[in-house]
C-alpha cells in the first residue's frame, strides 16, 4: 500500500474533522446529539494513557473572545481527563515546540482570512511530535476547538435552544427584567460548542466529538423590540461547561448520562 506523505496525511486529518458530522458511531436518540466518530479497533489494540492538549485549533482559530476563555476550558478538560485515569503532559511543552517550529516553517494561519495552510500545519505538527516523543511517551494529541454557530430559541413558553446535545434558555443583559412582546424568537443567536479531536502518536485519527457549552449572545433588554448582543461574561456557568466537556468526549470517555442513550 502506498504510504501517504505528510501533506496528504494532514489533508486526511482535516477531512476527518470536517466530515465527522456525516458519520456516527452509534444511533442517537437525541436529534441534537453530535454524531461522534471513533476508531475503537485502534483504541482496543493500543489504549490511550498519556496525552497532551494542544494550545492551537485543528481548524481555523476561534473568535478572539473565545480564545480568551480557551485556557480556562482546557484546565477543566485536563482535570476531567485526569479524573478518568489519563496522564496529561504539560501543555507548555507542546507550545514551546510549536513556537520553535513556527519560526522554522512560518505561521500556518493567515492573519487576514484565518485560513489554515495545511502544508505548513503538517510540517509544524510533525516537528512538534518528533521533538516531544524524543523525551516523553505520548499516546495521543488532543485538539480542543471552541466553535461557534447560530441557533434560535423556541417561541414556546420556556424558549429552549437545543444544539450538540444540550438544552439552554436565553439570558438577559441590561437594566430591564422582561422581553418585549415584539421580540422575534426566530432571530439567530450565537452559541458555542467544544469540539474534541484525538490523534495517536502517528497522527492518525482516533476520535472526534462535540458538545454544546452555552450561548455567547444575550437578549438586550435596552432594545424596545429586542435584539441579541454579546454577553459580558462568556462561559461562566461551570455546570454548562462540564456538561459540554462530557458530551464532547463521549464515548472516548464513557458517560452514563449521555443524552443519546435510549
């Protein structure tokens, strides 16, 4: 069989992440639960024990206001992994090697468009992998991307929004305490999810999943008809964040309350 070169391999990695929504490891009974993808055969053959969380996205960078929250979310992810028996290497080691490789190959992210040069990304991640495996035993690299999308809150009594396995209600921001009767509940609000992608030490895909976190928009109570504005405090609800983390890692890490179960 012809071996893939590093560029082709990374192209396959990006395709794996992009196409995961089309594949499911098991039938889901909650229509919003994200269809994960897992290579159980590889995991059974070589269980993952030691991992490192990357400080960069697999795809385009998250929005600036989400990037500020990323270290806090990664700290919670690290704690969750350790609670479930994984050894998590310091992220700073990955970051140091990444910066060294960027100086050698250039920044893979176009600062204007946010697009990722896959060839450069491939060169950097392979360099980082080579340097880290010289010193440490690493079973997997874990990417934790904060991705944003838009959904609408229902016009029903409780105004639920559902996405990626979670159910959330809107929040208010401003001096008022009620929503205008003219508020258009069909308007789209920004929400964020945690996307987890796991690759083994050979940079072959093992797992990808996603879990909803919370809305990044709130209803502006100062508007006479109502509109959405960016929340001042994003992802401050620890319970919501932990629910999203558990969803994103299932079934790489089992969770008895996974909402896809019958």
